[in-house]
C-alpha cells in the first residue's frame, strides 16, 4: 500500500505539518498570547530562562501565575536577572555541556517537584568556535541537543505526571544541515554554521520522537523557530560579520526588517505550551504562532521559512533518539 504524506511528512503522525491557520502572525506578542491567562498552580521549567527569549518567557509565565524553575549555567547571574519575579522564579545550577551537572539538576527537580506542566528547552549556543565538551562532543550538538535530551529523560516521570508540553527551541538555521550521520562530532573539519544547523535539526527530530513516545502518557512535544531576534545568542559573532549579513549597522542597531523584538520572539513558544488549538496533537515544527509549512511543499528552500523534510522524518528521529541514548547513557521513555 502506498503511504500517504502530509506536506512530505508520513502519516505516522496524524496531524498535517501545515498551517492551521491559527489567527496569529509574526507580529503577535507574548502579551497577546497570555492575555487573560491564569496559570496559577502550573509549574514550568525553562532552560536559559534568565536571558534573551528565555527571560521573556519567564516574565510572561510568572505574570500569568506560573511557578518557573530555571536551570542555569551561571546561577548567580540568573538569580539577579529574575529577582524581579520574586518567589515565582527559582534557579538551579545546570550546565547543559556537562552530563553530571544535568543529572544533579534533574535529581534536584525530582526532589522538589511533584510534576512539570511545561518544559521549555530554550537555552542554546549559535555559530560557536569549535569546542569539545564531555567525552569529545562538538559543543553545539552537545549543548543544544544532548544536554536537553538528558534533562528531559531525567525528569520524565514529572512530565508524565503533569501531562506536560515540551517546547524545544530550534531555528530556521536547521536549513543549514541535516544530521551528519557519518561525522556528527565534526572530526573531519569544522564549520560553525553547519554545526549549528545539525544541532537545530536535532532539536526538531527530538520533538518528533519525543511526541511519538510521550503521547500515550499525555506528554506532547513541539519544536519551533522563534524568528530572527537580536539576543545574547549572537555572542559568538563579530559585529563585522553581522554587518556583512545586513543584520545590524556599524553601531549595532538592527536594520534587517525581518527581525522581531523579544516579545514577538517568545510568543511562539508560549503559544506552543498553552494554546488549546494544539490540544491532542504534537510533534510539529512551529513558526510565527502557527504550524509551519514543509519546505519544498510550495515553500522555497533556504529562505528561512518552513521546515526541511529531513528534520521531521520519523525514521531519522528514531535513529537520532537511539544514538542520543547511547551517547548520554540516559534511560528514556522507550527503555
């Protein structure tokens, strides 16, 4: 029998990877998403929730009444950044490049919490120079994917108890590269943008497989592109490089009209976590507060719009999950 495809995505996931439409747009703000929302009693974990889009996410979750736990590599800086939220935001130390640190964090979360309602995998690194972490892993793949994989697996019982939504920050940068199955750790030459692209593709595939495995327990997962926003994520880029790209002028001011502000950038993640429009579905790649189209399904490649077919392929998602288990040695819902 011939398999059916929805925009290039096999129907092992019954939800079409195409816009709903949701009624929102690229200009939708976080305040619009959370207006009138009461999250009292809800518990969210937001990695990197003290900087950039993570901080904006924390701001709106706490304003709506949620309790937010923030795993942070720099806990003192994080506590200072979220002090304005009082006892609605708490910080735990966790370095996503260090599995022992992640394991300590998940153990502490398990001691403190009875459930997690929302897990935001927001922290990340972009276009960084080559750095080896752990047993020699390339740092962008390790921090953006493997650290979040281990964190998610470590708090799995809490996610299942909360029938949680897991929101994984990917990027249109996933267009730069599929998974490099024969050289995932860049042993044979390094390109910072290709490494970033692979890590962001891994984020999307992680959401696909996590949703497939978690749906029976009520755990749904989404990956997303927040849009182009100037945040500390660009810390590894030279000003001259961003000027050459046409992102900023020589004074550091954004000049590219595609850029969003932080509130617009955090809106898609907040929508993914809380929208009733996404009830009973998951495994989708989102952008601009809606399900994204598939690149190649009437969407030109390499224009930053849509999701590449290789990033939502269920066989590649399963393969990456198995490799991630082997690399981290972390038990997951499948095991």
